[in-house]
């Protein structure tokens, strides 16, 4: 995208840097800018009136932030975007973003493809996971974190609070689920961190498939 950015558009943009934990945008803020992520990764989350936070996605280079809101004509950002690692973005006003789309068909197509890539997994999976019981959500989360990793011992360094945010529940519920999975022999704990040995990894995957087939 940057290689083909018109000079007239480039002059209207600025480069910004965000450190881990800093927010590029927050839910409810005025959606008057679009950001093109050029380095790092972002966590996408939603906060609710109860104070509970649900992390439902992530953004990687070369994703856009704020494109959905601007194209939908919405006045505020629908979700918060927080830097997971050191991030760099190219910031432009909503007007500049729309000007670029109107003048560059290839850019407009690239934006449409990015939006489709972000929305498809949300439509295909998020709704199903949201309505799973909390223990099943934790089980699914661990399977996802394991991915296709081949290791004798998997150690999850993610905090219980972040796990709770990622699966849309409370720390208390996560702790209860961790205890149940530990009692079932599917995970172990080492100084509070979840560990999963090779045998447990296979058992986690097998039991998850059985639950899906039931």
C-alpha cells in the first residue's frame, strides 16, 4: 500500500509509534482517523458496562484500524486497539482515507480484502465460541494456543486476567476452569503458570474433538 501511496495523500499522513500496552484507539472515541499498521501487532477488545473486557481479535501488518467505522459512517470506534508489541502506524484523517479510496481502485480493493479477512472469522467462529460454557471456552482457548506446536512441555505465560479477557469471562471463572482441567489431568501448574506436557496436549485435543462431535 505504501509503495503506491500518491504523494498528495502521503503529505497528509503522519507516522506514530505506540509502546506495548498503549492504545491506538479506544472504544467510544471519535472515529476521525484511520491508521495503517506498518510494524508490530495489536489486540482488539471490547469493554462492557460491567467492567468486563473481551479480547476477540488481533491485527497484524498491514492491517487498518478505523476503516470499518469510517466506511460505515459511524462516529465512534467500535472496539479498543492496544499494542501487544512496539507498533508503528501511518495515521490519516477520515477524509484523507476516503480521498485515497476514491482515487485509487487498487487501494480500495486492498481495503475490501482486509475487511473481508477480518470479518470472516468473526462471522464463522466468534458467535459459536461466545455461547460455549466457560470451561469449554477455556478448553478451546488452550487448543488454539497450542496450535500445531510440537514440544515436550508447553508453558502458557499469559496472565489469568488476559485469558479471562480473551475468552470473555472473569478471572474467578478462569481459575475455576483451570482447577477442573488440572483435576482431570489435562493440564498442570508450575508456580501458577499453566503447563501442558506431550501426553496432556494429545488428551486436550482428543477430548475437545469428542465434545465437538457430541
